[in-house]
C-alpha cells in the first residue's frame, strides 16, 4: 500500500458548462462589440480616471438612469473609438444568441451576466465543483452497490442504515417530506460513516473522518471561454423571456486536474486519525459510470419525448464515448438539475424531490428548445 497515489483527471465538455461564482457583471461594466462578435469587460474605476471630464459626467449620468442608458453611452464610446484601452480588462467572444439578447433586453436583470471563476491567468474549472460531483456519485455507490437503505427517524432526529429489502424496490433513501439543512448534512455523514449520535436527538459530524478528506483535487489550468445565452425549456409554456446571460466553457473544451488519493488515511492503525472508509479511485470510476449513466439515461428519455434535438446529440455522443470502459460521465455546475444533485432517483416515488422536473435549462439558442443541456462531461483517470 502506498500512502499517496496521484492521477491526472482529464475531462472534456460535451455540452456548455457554467460554474457560478455568485457574482454578476452589471451593464455599466462591459460593452458589446457587435462587429467583432465579442464583449469588452471594463474596469469602471479605470474608465472614470481615463475619460475626459465631459465624458465622465455623461457616463455617470447614464449609469444613474439605468442599465440600458449605461450600455448606450458605452456603445457610443466604442463606436467613436473613444473607449480608453486601459479600462478594458479583457475581451471575450460572444455567441450570436448572447448578442441578440443584449439587443432585445428591456429589463435590468437581462443585462447582467454571470462570470466563471477566474484567476489572473484566465477562467478555470474549480476542483471543488468536480469533487462535489464525485461525492454525489459515491453516495449513490455506497447505498446501491452495498445494498443499504437510509431511513430518517423523525422521532429521534437521526438517520439509520439498514439492509435493502425487496419491498424497497428502487428506493434507498427515506427522508422527511421537507428535509432541513441539518437532515441533509447528517444524511451524508450517516452514509459515509462519519456521523455519531450526539446529545439532544441530533447527530454530530466528525469531519476529520469524512472519507473525502483523503481525496484532493486541484483546479484546472486556464482555458478559453465565451459568453452565452441560457434559457429554460418548458414543454407547455412560453419561456422565451426567461433569459440568463453567462460565461461558459465551450463544447469540446478539455480540462486537466490532479487528483491525489491519500490511501494511508483510510487505513489508520489507531482508528482515530483515519477517515471512515476507503475510496479506491477504481471504485470511484465505477460509481461515476453507474450514477451519471443512469441520470443521462433518464434525461435522454425526456429529450426524446419532447424532441430536443441538441440534447439528443449530447446524450448520443456521451453513450458513444462510454464504449471505452475507462471513461466515465460527469455532470458539473449550473443547470445540472435536481436528478443529478439530489439523488432523486433513490427517493420514494411520492416524495416531492423525486418528481420529474418540469423544466430544463439549455444554452446557446434564442429558443430554449434548440439549446444544449448544461454541464455534461466525459472523463478519464490516468495514473501519474
């Protein structure tokens, strides 16, 4: 046994991917360049310092009037070649759907766009986002592969694990109807083996025994991105005005992250400093194939029912790539959906969180029905 094993985690985006930062660029901080099909991101402070007094006053007056007015003055400065170069932080390409959304926007919210995480070198895929997707698949693996069922004891306020029974069918999780944050956190602790029954009918979590403490995942290196329009597809309603503008990774973007598995932490001799269970990378790959394969199968059925052509392209490409037994699917970031994020496939059929989502977020089209699903990747683990 080695204490530390290192792997190269290679990922390729099969659909647009957006990982949020909680930030939004306001209309006064960027200007579209329709001729170049690009957007210039601005430093408003540097812009104010560089503008002549009259232009500075005009810019501030327009910003005070609202986002549409702010965009108008910035476009005028760009067209007249009066936009100071020192105020431009960087320039990003933009999709046709993104630029058309700017042209037709009538509300303030429609002029904000959401950026990706970015370092001085460029945008990157956070390892924490990928690790969260790995964790969800491993929870599925522990319950299904090991034949366990998690039941929340409402009276005692604790989760209990028991063996799966034939009467459970496809159900492996029995939560309360409206789970609290405590219940959700305690669920992970119970399934992954780092929860203890504490005082006051609550479970205490020993985070030092969380098995994912033995898994370290780096961020990716910088990659190219572009600005995209995200929409919401509903089978029976017009949702064309439900628009989000966001920076996304392109289809075909490749990422390389380093995964380090501290194998020694899962085999601690005194049972105090080690984590609760091993997570062999080979088993983790199997868990990813099992879990996200089922999610993709479910989503492909929805796409077939509603004739979502772009979505079907993605799921067919994913199925083809998974002919390689070493490859695995993954869904990451915004728009991943309740099925992927909340283990909805393991809940009782009548539970609120187990119901079929009525909408799907899509990217890259003015009409959401023509967009791509978000967040799908295919990956491989290569030993270093």
